[in-house]
């Protein structure tokens, strides 16, 4: 995917650290990218859907409990080709954030997402998912309704969907909450997004007993797009305009459009069996410590 790999630009306000100095909020590029990923004016899933998907029709409900507004799901057309879309939506103002549960899906959200993706497989439509969540909702009501089971079930079933799947981390990629819609043939990240098993604050609280050391934890977690591309955990980086996507949403949309067009063109030439095998092998070899030890 040479078309979308890029040299990462320096975030606005970056201060170069001195050799040997401990990372701080001002000198740590990983932490600065985390802050950009969380920027309140950063484009959200609905913004990309409105810009990229024509004739979009939203679908609601998981047919079991209810409709989780933190998951945006539906059908439409990308470049005049029918697709299914699933995205995590955070909300803008206070009222909308509460409605969207701050982008933290509950079990019914993951089940709605899977219902839509299974429809896509049935009608052989490609699936595009937009990942942007601090994590799955950890509340007692979500646990009572089977939060862990819903995410685990999505992971298993997404491996089995015989249709192209493309996932893009557009902001925060928090743990299993992100992975629950992220098992794809192609996984991309916007330049200033992050994708991690845990948030920097939670990691710092556990490892350092001090959540104030989040910048240090962010550097240790290697959660940025360049880190994950180097470890072959993602397939490419989508460039952002200088300073971040919130400063020029049109440029961010254009770059993402190019990435999606290239990926769909490649994947639509593969047979259903090849798509399944490629997806399985991709995730099966992540974290292959036996292979690393042999090397």
C-alpha cells in the first residue's frame, strides 16, 4: 500500500526533546498524537460518512435489546459502488455526547454492527468500518447484557464474513472496544490516530501508580500509526493535513477516499475463499512470538 504510506508530519506545537530526557507532555510525539486523536473538533464517523457515502440509509437496533446510538450503521454507495458502513460515533455537544455515550458502545451496539455486517456478507457488499472509541462501555448494565461475549462473538464472526472488510482508525482506537469492529482485510490508521490495548492514563495508573505519567506510558505503549505500521499490525497510514484533520477536514476526507478506493479495488479481485484466508492469516500471525524468537 505504498500509495498511502507517508512520512509523518510534525504535530502543531511540537517541542523537540533533548537526548536522554524523559518524555513529557510537551516533548513526547506519541502523547501529542493522542491529544490530536482526542481533539473535540476532529472529524467523526458521521462526518466521513456524509462526505464519502452517498444515499446513506441508517439501520437501527440489534433485534435483541435496543438501538445503541454510539454505533452508526447503514448502507450506501462509495464511488457508486454499494457498501455497508459501521462507525463509532462520539457526539459533539454535551447532549449529543450523552446520546452517543461518548462513543463507548454497549453490547447492543456491537450486535447491531454485526447484524449489519452479516447483511453485507449475505448480499456481497464490502464493509467499511470507522473506529473511534476510548473503549467499550464498562458499566454494570453493559456487563449484565454480556459486553465481553458480544465483542468476542464479533471477533469470531467477522473472521467468517466472505466479503471485503476495510477498517480505518480515525481517532481513538481503545482496546477490545475498537477491535470489536476491526477484524478486517485491510486496517488503516489516520496519521494522528492511536490504537492500543489500554489508554495511556490507565496504563500509567497500573504500571507507575500515577496517571499523571500518561505521556511516558504513551511512548512505551507504541500506540501511534508509525509504530503499528513498523510492527505490521496495520496495513497503511492515511496522511492528515498539517496540524491535524480538524484543521482541514476536506483534505483528510480526500486522503481517506484515495485509500479506500485503492483497497476496494484490490480486495474486490479476490475470491470469497481468498478473502477469508487472507483475513485469518493476517490476524493469526500478529504477535507470533515463536517466529520472532526463531529470528
